[in-house]
């Protein structure tokens, strides 16, 4: 007898419907799986047989063939255990095949028949809605995540026995109530007001947060670069519902959703160590998975001690910083992952850290300083909008008992600037000033005569590239938005030019 059960395969961040065909026929007992399964899926044979037996059911003592269609789509992971088991039970007439109509089944089986958590449930549920399936059978611990997607009846399953009783009408399982997709929150542990001094750096971070601009901080050890970067999420605006679902989808596929939290509510802050590989940063592997830049989507990617990262690792950042996504090509296909992150880098000016410091003398030779600074390439630096120096903090500021401006006040101004940008861009795909292309820059960043003269002089003195010129204009647009101004003035351009890199030496 032939039975068909539907499930989902993950391809990058998207799902594809897979039809699990189970055929039983006369012959010596055997169990084979075809349809491009990986090693973990081949091992489903042992898991499924043991789970069926230990659930008090009977695995067919016949020749069992499982086909995963379409056969040209590679399948990986143990999430096919449940549909294979249901297909075997339906083919042996232990459950009614009609009870599985219009349903998707996903789940990994333990040997005792209980269901385990599987990754990628959010895009699976989204596919179920897109393909007009009416219900999903999912592990109970994945039910809250799946029920974020409306219009799908989510059945939380604890064990194979429980599901069989549900399908036979003995003990129906109550559908999981739909999870509420609430407006996401913000980081509340920001220490911005506790950072002494560094008013110029704080202002630069406010501008960066308002327009989603990239930042590079340069200064001696102990000046507060890392502390400033870690305070940045506290002044970023709350994520919208669409942004929260977008980020949660990535974390679901990467299996990094916190336990009991099906929705990522705050903007990500990722800070990988400088020993990270190319694949770890941008994603990859035999079965491509999201890397750190995708895990930082809609949030912050902080690279501390920037020159210590491998040069090849840093160079792979250039294209994602420009395109806001990364495409990974493999022999079996190409996979695209979103990467719309705010890049924040921190570095010392030299190996000893004190080049140009007014108090402590640098012990590095000129050649050593040059080689150290050249570890970060010019094309990468050209993609950074804001370059700021973070000098050492003097004793008077460190011992000042007055608290700085609270993060809530700064975030209020940032959210006001973002609101102006959303109103300006309307229904387009643009979310912030940093996302503007040349056409939008020409439309929204018009300069008056004094501003034009100022930029012309800066182009000559700072030797700005065309990319740097556009970044200055986008930065000036953000500064004007923070000031509540509709037009860019010369003072906005002047501040934007202050954030261009200065020649060291």
C-alpha cells in the first residue's frame, strides 16, 4: 500500500514542500530511503523503527520504501522522522490516511517515541500558510514558534502515541493558541550615561543610530571604545513587527532562538572573536548556514580589535556592507542570506596602542605602525560613514559625579529621526538613510550653495571618492533629520565632514 505525507525541507532561509511517499510491499523485511537524503536522514530508519515499536505500535514487517519528492532536492536533518513514521503507519493501515490530508508534519523522534525540537520552524510555518495547508503537526516545544504565523492550526505533539490517538479520535489534541506578535522592545541595560567624557563619540553614535551608519572608533587601550559599542543597542529604535519576524526567521534556521522565546524582541548585537573564519562570519559550510553578519541583521555587528582579524576575513565584508545581503554559491546551488547590519569597528592606532597619545609615548617604529594600519584596507574604510577618535579620559572627567544623558533621551531623538525617514521613503524598501542609493541621494540630499562650496573644498582636501561623497551627503541628511530640519544646511555638512578619516602620521 502507498501512503503520502507532506513535510518541509529547508533551503537556506526558505522552505520547500516535500512529499514523503511510503510504500509497503511483499518481500523480505527491509527499510530503504531514497530521494537525496543525507547521513542524519539515513539514520532515521533506526530511529523510526525503535520509536514505533516503543510507542506500542507495529512497524510493517514488509519491504518498506520511502521516497522524498522532489528527488533532486537534497534533504538534511532529522526533522523527517515524524512524517516517515506516519507514512509507515498509514501504509500499514494503523491510522487513516485521510486524517493527514491538508496537513504538514515535522519532528525528530526519540527512541521512546517522544518528539524533539527541530530548527527552522518559523520559515516552515510560513511556507505552510503560503501553500494553503490548514494545519501543522509539530513538536510541542516548537508550537509557540510555529503559531507566530497566522491562519495555520498548530497541533503541539509530545509523542508519537499522542499523535496517533489524536488522529484516530481517541484523545484529540487542542491546537496551540496563536502567539502574540507584540511590538519588540529595546535594550534596557545600556550604560551610556555611565560613560565619562567622550561627548564627541557619543554624538557620533547617536548620528549612526539615527541613520544606521557604519562606525569605526580609533583610540588607545582603555579609552572606552568597547563600552561605547556595547551601549549602542540601548539607543537604537525598537524593531517593528516585520523586522522582529525577519530576525527571528534567521535565528530559527540557525537554531539560536532562546528557550521559551519564539520571537527575537530586541535588535541583535553580535561581537565575534578575531579568530573567526570566513564561513563563520559570512555564512557557509557544506549545507550553508547564516554567519555572524546575518545573525546581526537589523542590529549591530561589532568587531573589536579590527586589525587582528584576518585580512581575507575583513575583505569578505565589503560586498555585504554595500548590498545588505550575502550570496553563498556552492556546487548544489546558491543561497542568499540578509545582512542589513550596522557595522561598528574598534581598533588601536598601533600595536602598542599609544601612537599619537599625548601622555604615553608610542614604542612602535614607523614601519610597524604603517603595517598595522594597513591591515584594514582602504576599500573597507571607504565603506565606513563615521570615523571617530576616542582619546584617553582625563582624571577630572572620570571623577565627575554627574551622570551623563540617559539612553532613553537619546533614543527618543533617534526614533524621531527614523520616523522622518520612514515618512520620506514611504512604501519603498528603504528603512534608513544609509540604505539610499544614488537616485535617492540625488532626490533627498540636495545642497544649497554654501553647502555645495563646502563639499567641493572637502573633495579636494580630503581626496574623497565618489562613494565617500555620497556617504557624506547621507550622513548630512541624517544630521538634519536629528535636528528636525527638512533641508540640509552647511552646518549639517560640516559635521558630516568631521566624521571622515584623518591621515595618521
